C-alpha cells in the first residue's frame, strides 16, 4: 500500500486515458472512472497493470450525487486512500449551436458534468483526504479545464461557461485547502487530438498547421496533458497552488 493512488475521472478515453497511463508510469495506482464504455475502461486498466500499476475501474456519472459518493467509496474500498484527484470528465454540447439558439437542456447537461460534477466531487474527496491524514505523497487535486475558460466560442457557450467556472473553482479550493496541505492546480489544455475534436479536425488542421494558431505548430496529444499532471503528481511544484498550467502549444500568448 506504499504506492500513491490517483482517482481519474473520464479515464477510459482521450485525455483521461493519457493522464492515467502517465500516472501509472510515474508509480501511481489508478482508479479508472468511466460512465458508459466498460470495455474501454477495462482496456485502460489492463494497460496500466502492464506498466506495473494496480488499477480498478469504477462506473460513475459525476453529475449525479449518488454516483459521486459510490465512486469515492469504491476508490477507498480498493486502495484505502486517494492521494491525487484528477477532475477530467467532461462532455461537449450535443449540438454546437449559436448562443441565441442553443437549447437549455444542453446547458444543463454540460454544466452538470463539466462544472457541478467536479465541484462536488472535489468536496467529497477533499474531506476524505483531510481525514486520511499525512501520507508519503502529499495529497493534491488537479482540474483539467480548457482554453475555452477564456477564449469565447459563441457556438459552445455552455462549454465555455463551464470551463470558466472550473478556473474559479480551482482558486476557491486552493484557498480553502492550503491549510490542510492540499495543493490544487488547473491544467489548461489547448486543441488536443481526441474523439471530442474529431468533428473539427479539418478546420484545426488548417488553423494550426497552415495559419499558425499556435506557435508550436502541431496538435496537442493526451500524453502532453498527462506529463503536466505527472509534474504535479510527483511534487515538482510544492510551493504552488491555484496555479494555471497551460498545455496549449502557446495559444495563450499574444503576439504581434
């Protein structure tokens, strides 16, 4: 039980999978949360075990209170502690629609998964982290947000609002949990090659590769985000909390 334990939400695919693999490679055991694709989650768990980690899968919809409670209980039942929570689970709008036309149902769904879920899951896990006391690896919380926290997309208003909310959530929890020795970080990816961005691949190929949307002219990869999380997880930033870590190819730069 000496290995540190990470709970990664939305870990069955995309960025979440990249984070889980990176953490296993860094010596973490991992709770692989998923909501729909059990087979994909089992594949991730098998991959992590191949890296020498212990891994368990746990189904939970983070937007639902009872699911959140079951998820945290499953993590503690399996490993007895959680040293790192990675709030990664998220959804895109079902239909990209102008904010003058977008459905209220989409707003409720996106905000429920992308903001309400992480907000209350963090509260649950933080309480348990405080109760579990000192561990060889100091407890930490990471929130995966997006450049959409500050870059307006008028056909994804609900998504942008959720990500902007996560940015403030990090500040709130960082301020509240510092007295308990729990640091909180925001990892802010840019355009990353996942199934969520597959529908806009042609557009972003042009913007990134031809027009120079980002100074580093390539798509981001899930392992890019995973490496940033590992930097936090392995305690390379012990005197930082509430910190934004941009993993965006330089998108946040303003250049002339």
